[in-house]
C-alpha cells in the first residue's frame, strides 16, 4: 500500500525566506505525485503535480517541487515566502498503474508566514 | 474556469439521522470521488465511482454509506444513520479521462450531535 510522510506538521518562516515543505512517499513504483494547498475554510487546490518526464515541476504561486526517485521524495519549495502563502499543504500520491487514481494524502503541513 | 461545487456548505444533524451530501462535478469528467477530513487529521479516501458504479471503496465506506449519480450532473453521498464519528469535512472530487488530476470541491462540513 502506498503511504505519504510529511515531515513537520507545522513550519514557520519569515516573509521573504525560503519555504521548504518535505514529502516522502512509499511505493513499489514511482507514483504520480501532487501538492495541494488548503486555505482556511476552503477546499483543496492543486499546486503542482509530477507525472513523468521533467523531475523539477513548477506550479502556481511560485512554488516548485523536485521528484527524487533515489530519495523517494517530492519536497515543495518557494524561494521567497509571502504572507498569502500561509495555508495547509498536503502531499498526495496516486498509483501510476491503477485505474481509478485514488489519492493517498499525507497528514499535511501548516505553513505560517511571519511579517 | 469550471469547478466542482458542493451543497450544503455546512450541515448539522442529530445522531441516527440520514444525510445526503451533494456534489456537481465538472461537466465532462467521468471519475468521481468522495474524501473526508476529520478535524485535525489527514484527508482520507472514501470511494471512487466510474461508469455508474463504485470502482473502489475504503474500509471507512461501510454499509452506512452509499453513493449515487441520480442524473447527468449530480453525485451524492448518503450516510444512512449518522454517528458522532462521522463529523468531518467531506470533499467531492472529479477527474477527466486521460488525466491524473482530481479537482476538489470546497467541501461540506458535517457536524453530528
């Protein structure tokens, strides 16, 4: 069974600082990988995804993530945090060989941005 | 931009009552999902639906739960006899053919008293 581990349930950064949110997955074959963001009282919005080809994926709002097969990781980064980035971030995987693409989520990382 | 919508946004019910949560997926999507998020916990898969039948369900999705696509646009989740532990945010998602990306609705917050 697939699993996702997000290290750090809460990350706090200063405005303008680097954002690094960690995600490691466990899967027999490299899965599809996603980062979703959840703003307070809102649903889940797709930030970016890795499906194949380029291992460095760029998403919305200046975020990017790098797929590293050797480390089974898909960490999310942003060079300079903005106050509006404060939200909860979820890493998720789905089975590449499956037929229904159900998502398995990590526990989420709450990002706080300090002025 | 097309989006998934869900109604109601909030629902409060008494234990033992039936609730129906409604979703309108993106119009040309063929795969439909329900997930739930208990407060403070991770988002969990409940069920997937394709071609008018359940394609996969989790252990959470027991006989108290059912899904239906009653017409060409709605996708519903019914909880027949709610329990306190059913209190959660329920998300609907849909996915098109030939893509991996699921699009989520804003959720229905269910509170069972």
